């Protein structure tokens, strides 16, 4: 049946977005990607950029950033807990430490561990779009963007109003191992906005709660977000953001199965940023930014059974200042800037540590020929622990016709070890290694972009080599896992994605999306007989597909995901959302994992069976 279903979808359309525009039309209100001062419409991009826009976000059967990223082509979202619980994210076969996450261009770098990277105070209703930049992005975003970057852009209010979104769901199974109660989930998102001519303010809050889907997988998640935009005049604007989230969950099997059956974890994150844009002249634009991130992680191995034993507490601070600028020349555009970042940790089993990072970048883009656009630059980085490094890169595109474009890029990048990699002491489980060195990567990519009428198609082939790959290893089964540089990882990959829109009449429209990724990774220069923790966990085959139909105010979307890793069994996951809008109200129903597949994304942690949810939303924003 699954083969037949896949064949039908393949027949219906060649599909998933090169992803367009602010309102899904490529020539009107087109999404503009900001790359360290360069504002580039996505149709003019030389890089492999994938966008989940607000129209798609409204259709997808997900209420958290983690759930939305499940449907992003080339993105490996590996959940330990569902519905916004702990999850690792990576791009194109890299590790979860090799992707940088940004919020409105502000880097979210967690010095402790990237396990907490997606612990963000962003309700889905506050998201305008999610940009996925694939390939080495150090020239644009600096350190840790080894395999790519994910930039989450929040909405700017266009009118005053309120939003209320409430939902509840269940798999209708009972917790036979503990309480005997039926598993459930429920939550509410509330938002309010004031939009005036010279200033706009938005406040969002959400609370989600569940007793889990198996023993000790319950969670409670609270988020608050404020965003303010102030236009001083036509040339000067200030944007401020403040957010807080607290995520508490049962961590059964998350890190040390089977002994951690009763484990619990609480992660609290505070984010604050203020940035501004200044058009100093018709040619010169300046964008300064100041940001702060605080994260507190409280992990209890024995949970409530013995809450004072096996406790790990980590608090991290990250303070960053950045200035980016662009200057338009007669024959091109010059971008330049610098950033400084200070991060520290105070941990019960990592200790107290501090380090500083300084970055300087410049890039230049121009049309060498009428149809040939080139963007070249370099990022110069100094880290207090690893000294000076430089990361050059170049990307280019050639417009064969108005509809067909060839693209290519070559770049380098680096990932600095986390404090966990260096100093963790959790014997007999995991230990760090202060001698671990940064990872370095080289990547090249060739691609094709086709945009014609209602069809968009993107294809690309890339080659990447990561030297000094960091993994947790051991040679004797009874030894702890220790962080080490284990050799070189070479990956060759193919990525195909397309979107096709079909209008039946003025009121009815189909939208077909389909994408496929293939990765072939191998290790060289690695010690024989070495057991590794993450080496063989990346995807080999990935298919993502959505088919949606809209008739007036009624819509239905069917989403399909297929994942096959280097090791482990492949799995299909099928979800859908049905919704009907009546004036300012929308009623929706979500069904996730509708064929009740048994699957695992990390280790031996089973993820939820079939789950049904109902929700109602009121929007006057």
C-alpha cells in the first residue's frame, strides 16, 4: 500500500518548494533573504535556500518549530520527545552541532550543547517564515555554520488585533505502566498586536501540556515573546525582541538508556536582542545588533524517585555585539562588518569556563557579465582558545534564460567544540576531552533552478569533506564515551525539490510539493575497532511531500515523510490537516502518523503512535 501511495503522489506532481515569496507568488512581495547586509530576493539567490513561508506554516499539521522542520527537505529533525520536546537538527548529513540557528539574523549559539538549540520562545503563530540555507555558510554567518543555517523570521504586525488558538488531542492509549490514564496533549497560544504608522508591537504567549505517550514522557512548555518595531524616520528603524521559555519533560531513554527510565529535565532560555537599520545614504546601509542569551539546564537522572541524586545543572551566558554594513558601488555591492561574542558556563559536571570570539567579514557581489552574478568573500575569525582562522567562499549564478538558472558555490567553514565536548565529566557515561580540535569543512555544489509559470524545480549536487570530525568514541565496551577527533568525513549528496500549483477555477486550487535527498557518507583516517556514537546516524534517503487543496475557506493538506538512515529500519510517516475558516474563526483537525508506523529517530526511543487533535483559532491581526 505504501508503494502504491508513493507512486500516486509521484504521478500527481513533481514537487517541494524552491520556496517562494511572502504570499507564495514569486513576482509579488517576494521573500528577501538578508545575508550580513545584502538584501537578496530569493529568486536572485546564488545559494541553495529553502523557505517555509507563512502560507505553508498555516497549512502544516504542526504547532512547534520542531514539527515544522520535519517537512523541510534536507533537514534531519531527530526528536527525543514529540510536540516541541527536545530535538536535534542538522542539514545534509552533518551532526547537530554543525548547523547554526538564527532568530531574525541573531545567532543562537549554545556553548554547552546544541541539544538545546531549538529551545526557543517562539510560538508558531509568531513566525513569518523559516529560511534554510544549505552548505557552508561561514562566509555569511561565521563559526558553527559548517553544513548550513536555519534563520527563523518573526512577523511584523500589519494591523492591531488579537489571536487565540486552543487545541487538544490524544492517541487514545492508556499509561498501563504507571497512572492508567489516557495519554493526551493540549495547549493555547495567545497574541496581541498594536500597529501604528511609526511603531508596531506584538506580544505572544503559549502553554502546552501533555502526560506523554509512554511512561515518563510528559511535558509542560511555556513561551513568551515580545517584539517591537519603531520607525524613527524613513531612514532609521529599531527592532527589539525579548523572549522566555521553560520546557519541562520526562526524559525516559533520552541520553543513557535503559538506566535513565525515570529521568527528568527542565530547560529555561531567555533571549533578548536589539538591532537597528540605518540608511546613511542611497548607497550605504548600516545594521548594528546587540544580543544576549541565558540558558539553564537542570537534568535529574533518577527523576522524582531520588531527586537529589544524579543531578546535572548547567547555566550558560552568551553576549554578542555585531555590526554589518553594505555599500553599493557603480559595478556591484560591498558588504563588511564584525562581531564579538563572549560565552561562559557554570556547570556541576562541566565546571566553569569562559571564551571569547571575534569575527570580521567582507564580501563583494557583481555581475561580471550580463547574466553572470558572482558573490565572493571571506570570514576572518579569532577565538581565545583556537586563535586565527579564515574561511573564504564564492558563489555564482548564470541565467541561461529568464526561466533557467545555473548555480554553484565553493566554501569553507569551522565548528568550534562545545564546552560539553571539552570538559564534560559524567563517568561512567560520557566524558569530554580538552584536546579536541575544531572541525573544518570544505564544500562545493552545482545546481539548477527552473521557474516557469506554476512550476518551480531545483536540483543540486554537492561534495563535502569535514576534517577532524568530532564524535564520542570508545574501544572497550565498559569505557565511557569520550569526545575525540576521529578522522575525515566525506559526503556526496543529491537534492531535488519542486512545486507545482494547479488552479481548477477561481475558488479551487491544488498545490503539489515533492522533494528527494540522497547522501553517501564515508569516513577515512579513522582508527580501526573504534565504536562511535553519532557516525552512522545520518540520513541516506529522504522523501518529503505535501499535497494540499483549497476551496474558498476550506483546505486540506496531506504530508508524507520517508526516512532511511545509514543504519536502522526505514519508515514512512503520513500526516494531514483539515481546516475551515468562518469569518475570523478557523476550525482545524490534525492527524499525525495516520498509518500508526513504529519508528525511531534517536537510539531506541520510540516516537508516538497515531495522534489526533482538534483546534480552534480566532485571528483579527
